[in-house]
C-alpha cells in the first residue's frame, strides 16, 4: 500500500505547484522516500518535483495513456516509496475538452483511490471560502476531499475569518500559507521556467517552498490523511510490456523481441536547457527494447555520441536558445548527416524546430525544407492522431493520442509525407515523415503505445 495525496485546486493559479513541491521537499527532508507525480501532459512541474525528491517526476495522463494505465504507472513510479504526492492540473474537475471528466485531476484521484487536498487562493475572500469548498467537496461523491490548504492569506485576522467560515464545512483546514515572494517561480510564454535553466535559483525556490509548508501546514495530519488511502488493486507497469490502448479493434499485447545476436543500439537523446521536455518512461521503454540511451546537450556538444544509431529530440525551448543552437554548426551538420544516412530520428515540437531549415531566421539543421518562427498564437490541447505515413514510430493507420503546446509556427505545416492526421479539434494533417525522420508538433506518451519505442529501436539496427 502506497500512502498518497492528490494536491488539487479550484482553478489554475491557486498555488498547486508551490504547495505540492513544498510538501514533496518537506516530507523528503524528514527522511521519507517521496514519489512525485503530475496529472496531465506538463513537463516543467515534474522537473521541480524531481529536484524536491531526488526521484524522476512522472506524469499520469489518462487521455494519452488510457485510464487503465493510471494505477499501473503510478505504482511503477512509487515502487519502494513511503509516500506519493500527486499534483493536479488546472481546476479539480477540468479535463480534456468535450470529454467529460477524462484526464481531470478528479478522475485520476478516483482511479488512484487517493484523498484530495484542495489548495484555495483565499486572497480575495473570507466567508465565501466555505461555499467554494462545500461545492467542490459535494460535486462528485466519489472524490474524497480530505482537507484544504488556504494559500495567500494576508493577516492573522484574515486567517481567523477563513477558519471560522470553514468550521462547519466538514472539511478540515490542514494548512494556512501567507504570501511569500521567495517561493515564487518565474514564468514565460509556456508556463514556469524549467529547472535546467534556473539551477541554483530553482534549488533556493524549492527550499523556500519546503520551509513555507513546514511552517504553515499540519504535516502529521497530512501524512495521516495520505496513509488513510486504501489498497490499490493493480500491478505496476513494466516497461516494454503493454497493450495498444488506442489502436481500435482487439487489444493486442505488445512486448519487444530482444535478439541476442544484435549489438546494442545506441540512441542519443537531446537534453540540456534547450530540450527539457521528456517522459521518464520513454527512456525506460527504449532500454527495454534493447537500446543503450545516451544523453547529449545540443547547446554544448559539438558531435553526437559515438556510435549513435538513432536520435530522439523532444520538446523544450529552442526559441530561447536559437542563437546558441545555430552557432553550434558542427552538431547541426552531424544531425543532418545522420538524417541523410537514413537513421531513425524522432522529433517532437522543439525537435521539429531544430530539424527545420531555420528558426526565427537563424540556420538550424536543415533536415526539413521548412522554416519556423515565434508566434503570438498559443496552440494548446489534446490531439487524437492517426499516422498518415509509415514511419519509424508507427505504421500508416495506427492511432495514437498526443498533446500540442507551442507558440511557434512552421511553414509548411506538413511535408510531402505527413506524420499525423489530426481528428480534433479540427481535421488537418501535420508533421513530416522523410526517410528515417518522424518530426511533428505532437507530443506523445509512449507508455500508451509501447510498440512505438520497440519499432523505433528495431529501425536502429
């Protein structure tokens, strides 16, 4: 049995990340092994969670991976831990657009049978807080709200009014946090600035969040609430073993066939400050399929790792480092040569921009006959995708689910062979399949379609 809490809020901006990260760091500082999790497709918050706990931050996304994998993925990440803290996404009951509760924090809490702690921004209310908490606690009787943490409380008098209002609500107050500039994390066009870009400042912010939580929260009551969660009847997820949850038709078990006569296939994965968006399960799936995974930094390394037979370039912020990426001409040339040789390359979002001919007028790798630039328009949302062309990730006709999140555009938006046909919110094709290259704006979570990793590694032979 894994003790667990879900940290949720009525809406975005209430302080979920601050409270969740602070709790993770505070419990870890008390000697507990803490497993960090994040609901939804967010890549940035898990970086702060990892800093707080010393363990990989893991995502629980019911849209991309399917509801049946939420508990197994949770148990995989929480193996050997004393406590798991799950940070929610948006408001407690907000999920995928037009999909009911799918991918909401509430749905994940129910799938995990986990008590919820509601973080409320109390800065502009007093007695009304009771009506707010009552509404959230009674909306879905299957969601167990075990307590509330009041955030951005102004004064002792303000705290008294809030506590008095909540006295008869049946939902205990488990913490009261004052406004504290030291715990703030800077943001920009796609959310918080990632840990990899802040380094020492991020360490200081997480430490301040832990101190704030320790000073303002009832840690014993929170731990007791976490330990009240019932047993979770599921088996932990195993990398390389899964089911095609979204392919349609019968469920087909998948497991990569590892051949003893094949040498290890070295897969280089882009990292560093420009490429921080990745799921821990992707590396685990590549390794389970027989790959040796090596990380490199396109901002610093002038060559690919020796013996690279496949390349994965995930998401991040190349637009913030366009000058540095462009200046690293030796690596750009090495990537182009690898692509020309037909090696498998999987590029998502930032990786797509890096493979383009140019980004904001600066030369990139030139693998794709396309040019990218920053845009004022935010493209955001889940995507139901069908592979248009055979590629190193999927055969034509295979269905996968993903997520788009960017403020850039690329022209043209699709190559002669497109990567995906998107079914919602509007029908369109996008991305590029070119030789061994699969490049797209769509982020995918391979745990939901583990055959993608196996197929990629097979193409590395």
